[in-house]
């Protein structure tokens, strides 16, 4: 079995995956949403301290599996440095004490592998990754070759949902709150701009849209003066504008890419409005849509463990004394993960 650890942001998670059957034997996650809610976002130092408490507590439940472990897998990039360190420290210690290989895992590749939990991996695959930190389209030819076709030039989808929810005084995390309130709103009431609508550039941008939402909030007298219907209508209009932006740029990519399998992954992929829109788009272009189960959309160790199965087969190990946080610059289109 492989023990996997995820601590790239504010979720402490561990999992046990069976190598031969790909079955997820154990999976547990402790969320920090309540602790960060009062700040309207993740506070890195607080997240690190919470990981230092949660991860050892989770590990105690896994001691019965120790004598059956063949490897330890851990996220080492990208993410918050202070939180990644917590998972890496635990993984290094376990690998040395149990004398088993250590597998470093790229967090974004883990999100792609959330599609394959308890399944065989399927490539080639076009993937839209939308999360709190990333908005990218990735062409995954196979396990060892994944290329970024388009990325955000400023904010991510998940971050934009969180910030817009905060503008309206709705709380954190903003994505689920906006999606829920949008069901009661009129998506055509507020005229919001579709980012890069007239640009031939295949990229994503949410900062301008986020600012447009701020101006609408001010026009309504500020968040204290907004009625519940005002907020519902603005949530629906914002969600619609984000989705149309994603679809418009995806169409340009679909027109060029012959790959028939397309996936939407990452925390924001749990949004049903976005999922439904891509279901329609994929039918229009003759592509098959793949999405991860809702419980595996946000950060989790199950997806890290599933990636690790393929890495274990290819013996992609690292010396525990040499693993460290990989501090990467903002990844641009054309780069490989």
C-alpha cells in the first residue's frame, strides 16, 4: 500500500491506497475553513500551525497499515511553503523510519488524477483545472508529459469567487455560497463584462470582472445596504460571466485540439452551473466530459495517492534527504508541469 499526504493549503489529508487493486483503503481530511473564515481567506501561518496538530492526529489512525506500506507520497509543489513543509517533514520521517521509497507529487497533477481514483488512468486528456490558486487548460499526453495550453494572467476562478463573496459580506469559502445564492437570483440583472471577449489571446483573466462586481456592490449602496435579492442577482450574474469567459476560451482550444476526452477538475469544478455548461459544450464539439466525484474536487490525499500509484510503477522516487519545497514561478502557457 501507499500512504499519501496532502498539506498544500488549508486541508490536512492522508490516505492509504492499495497498489494492486487501486482501491482507496482509507481517506480522511480535516478542513480549516472555520478557523480561516473570520479572515475572509487562508492565513498561511495559522494554516501551518493547524497542520502541525491535525496531521499527527490523522497519522495515529494509520499505524495498523505501517507494516504493509511500500511507499510514502507527499505533495511538494505548488502551494504555501509553510504548509507544504508540514507534510514533507512527516513524509521524510516516515520514509526513513520505515525504510521505504518517497514519492514527490506535483499538486496539479494530483488534481488530474482525482479523475482516476479507484480507476485506470486515461490519456491523452484535455483538462480545465479551476481552483483557488490556478486556472489552466492542460494537455496531458501521458503520465510524463503534461503541457499548459492556457493559464490565468491574474486571478484564479476560485480566488475570484472568494473575493466577490467577501465584497458582499457572505463569508468564506465563497464558491459554495455564491453557487447556492445564485439559484435564487436573476443572472441577467447585472450587466457584467466577459473578460478578454474581444481578444484573440487564449488565456484567462478575472481581475477586471472582480472589479466590476465591486462597482456593482457600491452602486447598490455597499454590502450593508444590499438586499438578499440584490446579492442573489449579483451572484448569478457573476457566475454566468465567469462561465461564459471559460467557455469562450475553451471553444478556441477545442477548435484546435483533436483530443476527445476533456475533464474539469479542481475545487471550483464542484460548481454545478459550470459543470452543466461544459456538458453542453462538449456535446457541441463531440468530446466526452470527465469530472471527479464531488468529494475529490477540493484538495485531498486520495488524488495524491492515486498519482503515486503510477509514479511507484515507474519508480519515480526521491532521496528523503533531498526532497524540498519546489518554489516555482507563475507557470505560463507552453510550459510542462
